[in-house]
C-alpha cells in the first residue's frame, strides 16, 4: 500500500506548487491574510537564486555591464510587476538594480513575493 507523504509544517497551497513558482500567478492579498511562516519562507527561498531575506522582505542585487542593460532589465521587472499586479521597491544605479519584495497589505511576505522573484530570476537567466 502506497501512502502519500504529508507536509504538516507547510500549507498545502505552498507545497502544491513549490517547485513551479514561475508558472503561478499572484493572487490578491487582503488585509488580515497571515504572512508566510518562517518555515514556508525557508522552503520558498530554496527556489530562488541568491535572494536574501531580511526583516519582512526578500531582496537581490543584479549587476550589468552598462546603464542601457540595467534600464532594459528594469523595464522587464516593470512588465512582470504589471502582469502580476505586485510591485517591488527598486534602487537603480548605473550598472545595478536592487529589488526588494514585500507584501505591504499584510506587513510581511506572501507567496506573491516569491512568484515575482522567481519570474525575475527566470528572465535574468536568459
């Protein structure tokens, strides 16, 4: 008899598609929705390349050869943000773009932050 494994420490919604963040769509997050637990954050962080968690956000700095490439990347981030209706804080300089995601409506991290971060990572690898 085969028994399905269970993951009691993580919500089913997170575990259902933890390895498929780039194929998910952000869902509206309403006030009162609980932020992710630290266990959920740790699991989702494993799906991202070199992102760091600090306070109630995740962030990463991307580096480029020149300003033109940096701005092209910023425009892609804007496109992803518009499609997902989930917007990061950006700090842009000549050859760097620092991205920080947090879900302000819940004062913490939601799956939306990780979905967008994964999509940004996927583009950056192209």
